[in-house]
C-alpha cells in the first residue's frame, strides 16, 4: 500500500483531518489547545497493514469471536481464525487492511466530506453474503461525523467501528493515562486471558466506574486482575441511551485543555488503553460498536442484518478546549 493518496478535510475552525483509503482510516487529526498550538492528536499507522489497526474502519466484524464459531440465521458458521483459534476484526481479509475505493471530496460552504467504499464476496473468511460497505467522513466546524453503512444479499452478521487512538497532548512518546475519561455506562463486559467476553458486571464503585470523570490510569485501577490481563483496559462498556445532543463519552487532557466528546447510536464502546502499543499506553482508543458476541452471556441483543435490514451506525467526535 505504498504511495497511496491521502485526503484532507479542513475548514475555518482550524481542525484538519487527514484520511486514507487504506482501511478507510483516519491518519491524523490536528486541533488547537489552550496555548494556541495546533498538534496531531490521532495516532497514525506506522506501516500498513498495521497490527494496531490505528485509525481504521473495523469491518466486517469488530471484536473477537471465540473459536471462530458464529451463529447466523439459525446456522453455526465456522469463520477463519486470525488470532490463535479465534477471529479478530473479521479475519485475515478484514477491510481494515484493505484498500477502499474513494469518492471525490465534496465541499459545501464550511462543510467537507468524503466517502470510501469496499466489498466482500460471499464466504470470505466464513461470513455469508455478498456485502458492500461505506464509511463517510464529514467535517463541519469542530465536529467529525462518521457514518458506517453495510448491505448484504443474504442474512449475515456485521459490526463496524472506528479504531482511532487518541493522545490529546499530541505527544505519542508519553503516557496517556493522565487523560480524564467519562462514559455514560453502568455495565461492562469482562474478559478471560484471551480477551474473550465471559461475563457482565455493574461498573459502580469499581475500576470500570467512569460515571464521573477520572484519570484512566488511576493507580488503584491498574492492580485489578481484569486490567492485568491486557496491561490496562480492553473492555466493552454498555452505553446508556443518550439524548441526541448529549455525548456518550468524553476524554480530556487537563494540561492542554483539549477535549474530545463522542456521540454515537452504537450500543457499546470498547475502551482500549493501549497496553500493547509502543510505547505502552501512549494513546487510548474509544471504539463504539455492537454488543460483543459472547456465548457465555444469555439474552444478548442480536442485530438483524439481511437484505431487508441494511446496517447504519453513526459516530461523531467533537473536538474543543476547556479551561483547566
């Protein structure tokens, strides 16, 4: 994927977003701080395809599937594993590491947008259906909207997200655990040693309680057995239903005053605090997506995805500053 063209979205707000058709990904996001200094706050991929999935659209299926076994339309399907015996983010031919087709950039007054398209044929990595995917980015003032869409010609499963890592200091050589995080969540899925979901807990009064803003790397949290499994957080939080004008999560870097507010209609959000990045914990990923597939959990919501039920989900990042 050498010499791939990138696309810039920018407007009078001063925010500048660099996008790539490689994984329909966010390569950089430049924003202001209280000091008046603009800096890139989104971790780029170093050498695509990159095992960090930095900035990429996760498709066709975000997250891990135990043993690569997934029920679809009443039948158990055997999916191709790409992480031991399990499947991660849709298998070996996942679209995060593929080149998407791009539309011409559209500019209308102070709004700019671009869309990327990709397709997967029936039975690629075990998923049924000829499927088509679209990721559309729109920048208006200080808001970056991401619209994720998919269609299929037969019943299948889909779970799309964006995997941007954030360090609002702009310095990816430093730890991001001093960022303050708030999440509209009362429940979290917990994992085993393979990062597969084995249960669901209340977040109240635990290391998963972000109902009030607090530092990600609070010392008492890092000694918890769940967090030792992934050198920090790698957990799916169940999001409360929020009014359209209220965020589902918020990330703040107090020293620079930079703030990210996340809006979404997704049902959950994975928080990955970057324990396996280099350097460790240099950025945090906030990945809105569907409920993780977890056979150990009963009564899980099951998204219907078939020719009569196309997939539409929305994520928005609002970037601004707050006094500290």
